[in-house]
């Protein structure tokens, strides 16, 4: 695992955007794994700037989101389908037909999740998977105790995750109880993993992920099992590393 510690959250975004840019320049039809939430916003802003100035073209890329809430209407502004469409696909000039988000309204979750796995495999697998990290060490919505071999499935959100994400909703009660998430095994199948974290609130989780034993209690520690994982941190997020 390569760990980069940078002076500002903006630098984290720029260096992570450099990594994605070089993957796409080498393979214009690259398959990207997309994260939502605050952590990747600086990366998306930097990629959007490069698309606008003509130095990067993402039109041929394909993409799969990591996760989706269960039960939010697709047009709910905080459904990840809406977030990805608004904050990623549009500004980055991606083709909406080539971008998939798990269906959080499916009435047959088992079929939906199996199809999601199949779609990733048919696309040739994910070339670079972008990840944030929860304060409890989750990646995607693989909460503590998730199997390291897990595949895309329905999960219950941890109370801490619901509380942390309540900032995107009018109240805690509005945050869904369940989600569909790529599994840790699904994430580990990507050819390259890129985890970004900013701020002191992530410092404990980052220390467990990078320096702790590999444990389902700290799901991000699964990155230690991957041959090509990069962790990009600002100084507060790195502050509890030895
Ligand atoms: C989002 C996701 C989550 C977030 C994590 C950190 O698609 O998979 O693992 O990356 O909850 O969220 P932020 O970045 O909002 O602190």
C-alpha cells in the first residue's frame, strides 16, 4: 500500500485526480468505480476543471457507483443516483448510459445485486475504484463485521453512519436504514484502489486501515490485501499514523 500525506485537502484532490487522469489517458474506455459523499468532491471538481479546459475527456469511460440507499425515490436529491448524475456525470461530461448505480428501489434485491456484479464483470472489471472511508472504517457501506469476501448485497447502515450522513438530509429520521453496497470482495477485485481521507475525524479509521491488523471490524484494512492500493491523506487524517 502506498500512503501519500499532503498539506491540504485541495492537494489530496489534485493528486487523486492526477491518478484517475493517467488511467483514463492510458485507456479512454476505462471503467471507474465512483464514491459519493464529501471525500471525493475535490477530485470531481478538479476532474471537471480538466474536462472543461479540454485536457481530459471522460466521454468514453464507464462507471459503477459503490452504493445506494434503499428506498429513496431516484429523484430524491440525496439518492446516490441523483448525486452521481448531478455532481459527477454532468460536470465530468460522462455518458449517463455508461454509468450505473445500484437500484435502491428494486423489489428483487437478490437479482439486482447479482446483476450488478455481472454488469461489472461484463464491463471487464473496474480499472480504478475511488473510495472514501467512514469514521468507523467502512468503505462503500461495508460496515464493521462485513465479510472480507462479501459481494454486492443489502446492508443495514450503522447508527454512526446514519448520524454522520444526516447532514445531507433534513433530519436523522430521513436517513434510510438500509443500503445496497458493493462488497469488500467486489472492491478488492478492482485493478487499482484509491482511498482519500481528509480531516481529523478520519484519523482513527485511517490508522486502523493502514497500520492495524486486517480485520472485518475495520473494513478499510482490507486494502492491505490489495496489490495496488494508494491512500491519499491530508495531515489531520494522517495524524494518528505511527
Ligand atoms: C459513499 C461511500 C462511503 C463514504 C464514506 C465517507 O459512496 O461509499 O464509504 O465514502 O462514508 O463519507 P464522506 O466522504 O462524506 O466523509
